[in-house]
């Protein structure tokens, strides 16, 4: 396994020479120039879904929603929450996917979530 520091060492005559352990990183964009944000929510009750839906409607957020606490507490409320988020995403021409039974990822119209096709999964399993 390669260490991260070894990636930043210069090579001279076949030997590695260790320089300073720091690299200057110059940001290419300021916070005001960022066009897309990722936001994480933890849903504990049905009323928490309003913040998720409002954030999605802003149009520049990819949303990760942790539904474990709500799922453990009330499965009926969880279904209502998922339906409300799903309808909002569909109205915005976005994309939505469940990751296991714990997370929901929702995107606005400019982003799509990659889904492997069943044929690809079966080919990988055969290898």
C-alpha cells in the first residue's frame, strides 16, 4: 500500500528525496462561486420532511436523508415521508434512490444517480 506522503516525494537519480511535508493548495473557487451543495438531513419525525422538500426546491442541493430513526420509530410515517420526497423530486424532474434501508439520496434536475443494470451486476458476480 502506498502512503500518501510517498506520492508527494520528488525522485532524484532513482532515490526518493523527502521534502517538506506540506503542500500549498490554492482554491480555484470561493464559497460564493459554488453552484452545487450537498446537504445531509436526519429525519426523526414527519415534520422534518418540510426542510428536505424546501431544500430540494431551491434547485442547487443534492440531499442525503438518514431515515433510520424514523424507520425504527414508525414505518407508516416513513412511507409518508418517502412519498412526499418522491413527489417533490418528480415534480422537479430530479432523481431519487434508496441506499439500503437507511438512506435516501435526492438530486435536482441537473444530476442523475447511476444505477447498475442487472446484466452488469450478474457479469461482475460471474467473474
